[in-house]
C-alpha cells in the first residue's frame, strides 16, 4: 500500500463509514488511507457493495465519515459545516451513470443550470455554457433536447454541465455504465484530456476494465477495505 503523501491534493486519513440499520450496524468503509495528486486520473474498482460510491460521496462532501479525515486542496471537508453545498458548487463537478438532464431544456439550457445561482447575467451564462459544450464537441447540439440526442451525447452534455463552473475536481460514478463502447470511449477520451491538459483531478468509480486500464492509477475496494493500489502504466 502506498505511503500517504502529505502535500497530495486529496488526503484520506483512516476514514470509516458505518451506517445504522435498526439495531445493527453496516460497515461501508473501514480504515481507508489514500492520497490523490493534482491532475491525477484515478479509478476506484471493486465488486458491488464494496464501498466505492460511498468513498466518492465522502470525498465530494455529500456525506460525512463516521471516523477519520478527508482534505481536498488543504481544506478539511469532513468538519460539520453549513457551507458544504457552497463548497461542492465551487470545487466539485459530479457525473453519474445517468445524465439526469431536464427533458424540456436544450443542451445549452441544461448546462447553464449550475450557473443560475451565481452572479452571471444571461449572456455570460450562455457564453460559459457554450464553451463547455464546445469542449465536449457538442457545439452543433446547443439547441438539441435530450430526446434528440444519443446516450453518448447526453452523457457528454452532463460532463459539460459538471465542467461549466470550472471545478478542480471531477467525481464520476459509472459514467460509461449505460453507454455502448464507442460512446464510452468518447467520454473516456474527454476525461483523460481534462486530467492531462487541464489538470483536473478525475476520480472515476467504475466496473469498466477499459476505463480502469486507461487511468493513471487504480485502487480496489473489497468489503469496505482498500486491498490494492497500483499504477496502471
């Protein structure tokens, strides 16, 4: 197992997560120690129920660990805070297995949604959303609604939505899980570009061996424990 690097972008120190189920407890994660560097593309693999998504949610401050500490960019994200939503909106872009686009909105309007709460006028929101869609090669689909797009195009729109606020961290939960191989490879190429060219830190929970083999590093969870941590190339 790798020794924690103190100047890593993400530090996960002895993190555990226990859920109460009536009178019993379910240990989702146990004693996780992990570091992630700025601009690294990390895959988290393991069987269903091993704690992969739980770990991702803790890194993104969508939940708090029972024990341990997580810091991102030197800032602790495990402390109880009313600013968790503001922190996530500034620091994290989320991409899930389903695109979760609003069916009545165009691609451009869907990508604009995270900007509505910010102090941008309509023209600036459109400009930023257009740039994000250009980045994922969907400039020609600005006015398309989800029903007019393929599954891969929907997922790239979701990726543009995650990127439109320019977050330094991307957390992706099975982003290729619902896609055919060609569409999955298109999304994978974008994730690699974001890591290598734009220095986004990309963490992907995946069952897709092609995604895992394309990342910089793969960690494996089993029964809530980190059992392997290896460089891919």
